């Protein structure tokens, strides 16, 4: 009985100095050395309704050689869509090709440059 009472006293005394702790960690990556492999969760999938039809507009003249025309597109912003008008831009690397944003299966996939 005395041991249980002493153990209860020690635990209650130790809990006086313990504070509530909350740890939140997010990690991602894949390591192949030393047997360590960490898996990242899939990116969040946001579902949108189809955007409105694109407005009719004309591309301005090309500002010079080496420019690529990126056509205008609708992109989700909050709970609605915003129109990004087309523009002339120099590709970020030689041989780059712009892949326009698209909607597939009610999901929005942003545009990007590829080889």
C-alpha cells in the first residue's frame, strides 16, 4: 500500500511540471540511402465547376524574335474564376513549350513549361 501511495505521489508531483504539448509535423521526400523512405501525401484535389467560355480577343503583334504566345485562360480564384489574358513571353529555357491549363474530370490542372 505504501509503494502504491508513493508511486501515486511521484506521478502527481511530476505531472505538475508537465505542460500540454501539441506537435504537428508535415514531411515529404523519398530517401534511398540507409533504408529511409518517406512518402508524401498526395496533393489536395480541388473540384471546380467548368469555367465560362473564353472571351473573344485578338493577340497583339509579337514584340520580337524568340517570344511565345501564351493564350488567355480561366483560373480558379476563391469560389469563382478569373480571366488571365494572353501575353507574349520568352520561354524559360531553350526548346520550352507551354502546356496550357486544363480541366479534366472537374479538376483544374495549371499550365506549365515542358521540353
